């Protein structure tokens, strides 16, 4: 028993001195949750994570740094996405870049994605490539393999399915455009002039498109597509909208943020 407890008994006490000044209470809790998950995977005891000492340390840290109120995250629904796509040529002079952001915007809404760095960053390892996308022979859908994501911290990957729809915002058609005539090893998202398709470029372009539409970008974030997809499905799905459990499953979360 002493041996099983050793990894956690060493790591948990050391995590508080290593906390950076800007680390939030939420981030510290997330890091501890990841550490506990590793113990479960490795078959180690998780008893130290449930001790009163750790609970008091967390509460003390929360009182010391505070727990900032969450900022508003306005949803991007299908009608707003159409406006953003129409504005793309105004903010992206490059046709190549327009095609990339069109595919990224449509995919983010279709698959309930948060535009986090694990999805977009070219410098992240592993990176999304053209080979990460497979199209059904009949064109009915496409699958996209994400090698890593926020909800998959161990890097085993997750496969998303995007259906083909008779709409100009169809993510399958947009993906076919950016994948055509490229090798499987080529980057899935690549911009002209050697610019990096990064989380910051995604958010900057989103902000510029909103401004071009006469909409203040304040309140919109990388979570807006995910929330917009949930909000739209809840209001417009079959039989007066999808049920909460289905929406939460599609979005990979447990909160009621789409209400």
C-alpha cells in the first residue's frame, strides 16, 4: 500500500509550490483531476486525492486568489455563421485563406467544437493533416480524427463525424475543397504566405468578420461555435429540438450552457 501511494504522495504536495501567480483555482483543480486520472489508468491508489488536507489546501488557495466569474460566451448559430461566411472575403483578401476559414468555421459549428489550440495549432504535436479526414464513398459524411483534445488529455484521439447537408454551410463540401489535390501528409489547415493557422488567427478572423457584419465581437469566444451548435439544435431539431442528454453528448460536456 505504501508503494501504491508513493507517486501521488510526492506529486500532490509539490503541485502547490509550483503554481504560477496567474494560475486560477479552476486550473489547479483541472490539473489535479488529470493527475488523478493518470493514477486510475496506472492502477494506483487515488486515496490521497480525497483527503481533508488536500481539500483544505484547495479551499485556502481559492480564498487567496479568488474564483473569477465566467465571462459571457455568446453563441454563433447557423444564421450568424452565414453572415460571417459572407463577410470572409472582406477580411481575407486571399481566396486560399477564405477557403480555410470557411472550412474551420463550418466544422466548428457542425461538430460542436471549441476552437482550442489542440485543434488548430500547426506547431502542436501531433498535428491535423489531410490524412486525418476520410470521406464516405457516397459523400454522405466525413470523419475527422482529432489526435488530441481538451476532453481527451491522454492523446488517444477522437473521431468526429460531419454529415453532408444540402446547404452552403456544409462542412463536408468545405473539407473536400481544402483537401483536394493535397497529399495525406499535408497540413489540413494552411494559410498563404507561410502564415500559421493558429488559435489566435482563428479568433482574430472571427472578430474581424463579426465587426464587418456590424456586430461587436465582445462576448464571443472560442466556445461560441460549440454553444451556438447546441443552442441551434435545441431550438430547431426534430420534434421541437433535441433533448438535453443528446446535446450534452454531442458537445462532450455536462453543463446546461445552451439553455
